C-alpha cells in the first residue's frame, strides 16, 4: 500500500444557508481546497462525496454526479457515501484506500448538508432515520434522546450523581462554545463564547437530562479535501499532511448494544484499527477533533478512543485536560457544538481543522507544537464509526 | 419472523422473542441470527414481558410525525431473559420528573399501544409502541 497525503482542504462557513443548494455548498468548499492543491481539474480522477439526508431536506438523491458536474469534473466516477453523520469520513477513508491501493493518484473528497434550513421538525426526523427504523423510531427516539439515554446510563454505571455529571457535561459545552466563538468558519462565531455552566444547565430541556446547550445545532454547510499519493503530493505542495491510519467499525441498534453504549465498542474497534495502521498509541496524538454531537458524547468518545479510562473522561473535562492548553486538547475548532454539524460535511470539516492546525495555519486557536492529530466521526447510534490519524510526518 | 407479527402479538398482550438452540440465550425483538452467538437455530418463544428500566429520557422536541405525542418518555428496559428493548414509560411527564433518576432500576411489565403511523414508518397501517407499566412495590 502507498502512503497518502492531503493536498488541500476547504469548507464553507457553517450556519444557515437558505440561499445555497447542496451543490452550491459543496462547490464553494471544493474550490477552496482546489486553489491550494496546485493541480489542474483534469488531474482529479474520482469524487468521493458524503451526504446523509438530501432526500428529506432537499428532495434530492443521486447527488454525486451533480456535484462532479458542477465543479467541472464531467464524466469521472463519482460516488455518494452515506454513513449518517459520518458520511464524509466514510468517503474520505474509501478515497484514501483507493489511492493507497494505487487505483487512483489524485481524488476529491467532501460533503454537504442542509439541516438548519430544513427546520427543527424535519431535521429531527431526518436525523432520526439513523436509529433503528422499526424498533427504535416507533417510540419516537431522537438523537438527543439517544445521548440522554447514554447520560443516565453513564451516571448509574460509574456512580456519579446525575447533577454532578450534568455539571461536567456542561463544561464540554462551555469549552467548545468558547472555541467556536473564535473560529470564523463556525456557526457560533462571535457568539456564546462566555457561557457559564449554569447557562447550559438552565437552557431549554430538549430530552432530559440534555438541554439545548448540551446539543450541537442544526447546520447547513459543505467541506472538501483533495488527496493524493504521498510521492505526488510532495512534488505539489510545501506541507503535505499524511494520512497515517484510518479505522472503521459498525453496530446494530442501541438495544442490541445494551449497556455497552457508554463504552462505544465500535469506536474502540475503529480507533484501535487506526492506531495499529499508524503504528501509534494514544500517547502519540497531540490533539483530537471528535464527534461531540452532545456534551456526553465527547466524554464517551475520549474514553472509547483510549485517551482516558472508562468513567474518567468527565473528570478530564473538569480538570482542563481537554482544554487548549491541556495535555489533550479536544475540539479546538469548537467541535460540532461550537462549529456546527452539517452532518454529511462534518467528517471532512474535522480533517480541514486538523490539516490547518498541523500546517500552523489555525491562528485563532492554535495547538502548540502539534504534529499528529486524530479525527473521530460517529454515524447514528454507533452504527458507523470512523477514525483518521493525520501527521506532518511520513511514516 | 416478520416485524409486523412482533407488534401485532404485542397488541394482543404477548411479547415474542427467540430462544437459541445452541447457546440458550434469548433474542428480542426477533432477529435472523442469535444476538449472542450468531446461530440460526432459533425457536420462537413467548417472553415473560417483565424487566427493569435501565435508562430513560423525556423527549420535549419530537421529530415530524411524532410531535402530537410529545412530551413522551422513551426508555430502555432489560427483560428478565436478558435482551433490552426500546419503548415508552406510560406515566405522565410530571410524574417522571418527580421520580427522576430513581426510575432507573424500577420493575416494569410490557404491553403494546397503537398509534397512527407516519409517512416514513415501515408499517403503513399502524405504529405500535412497546409501553412500560411500573409494577407496584410489594
């Protein structure tokens, strides 16, 4: 297998874009990535595009061909990947595998989604298509609901009083909003940067015990990356960012995973696969961009990925370990909570933030001396899990 | 087993599951393979319909198609035979809020309640929700 590197990355501002279609959003992100990749359009051999619920939000399916044609890549193989909120991370991983295998030299990756404009009711139903469509949705289970169930299980399993846990969960929201407020691409840029724990606890209840500020927002946005074989990348750009390892795993319904949902077993498998491929351990990772769709989700993720023992992730947040100046900065771009979550675009937007950080271009909230970082994207109630390790060092 | 049969049985007062002929464990709701060992040597059985609440959440913001029913309380119950199922606790929200986290561990029995279906639900005739009724303390 060949080494693979990222040439360029792009993303739209995340937020509300009632005036831009799914195609418009992807094209905008794509050309930002293209401009910094030092290639010609004809060099791109395939498009790997992620979208989750275009049918429900925009009445649009079969999207990949429209995306490719829009950006001037008429006729190339274009494939849509759907893995719920991890859609573009799945696309990214498949693109990496195709280039590593030698099938392609240079490909485009990305995603777009329009959930904010779709409105809360349709958006909530669209997201809920990622729970079990027969046995879970019938009870009206939503995504805030999934993580609300997880929060109560976490409280019980690790014997942390719920009110104490809620305060530590709120600290995730305070931290990620602080970082989102200084990220110009974030949905909450310039907003909610000075939240207090009480603000999170006292905001509107969405699905008990999760309040509005425990949840990431509904978001419209697009993201893109261009990747190439490492030998080619080194001739094209000054600072290729190497894809050192990837992992992916799957699961069935929440009720099949039982009490394991707070241990996120698919995430443990996926991250271990990525660590093995990279020949690394959690100690080699300088910071992470992870799937904080809800405050408790960030805590569970840091544990399952192996950064903290099970039941200890909440204390890491409380003690500042996951803050920008801590041992393991988590979501310095604001995460899904502060930056926004246009689901099909989210995974590659995490890659965007990591690449900018590793190149030293993330000026608003830089992680000091960062050389290697990891992304984590969750689709559904652990049904699709993807991890990607990126580094400025080739293996 | 067809998913519709599972819900129709539930409306008729029976919770149907499967017992594995190889490992002896139970799977519920039904599946093509044993949820524990993957065997296809499964026998359809009636479950006790009793269990305990493992976790729950009251949903105030519901998806399209479910808004009329909100707020409602979704729970996961561990059945006495081992499987977990998703359903709703049939208590008013005020009662749920009063009891709070103390509901975790409470004993319940399962029954089915019919609701109108919605455009995206696989059964186009009706939607059946597993309901959890608290068993009185003895």
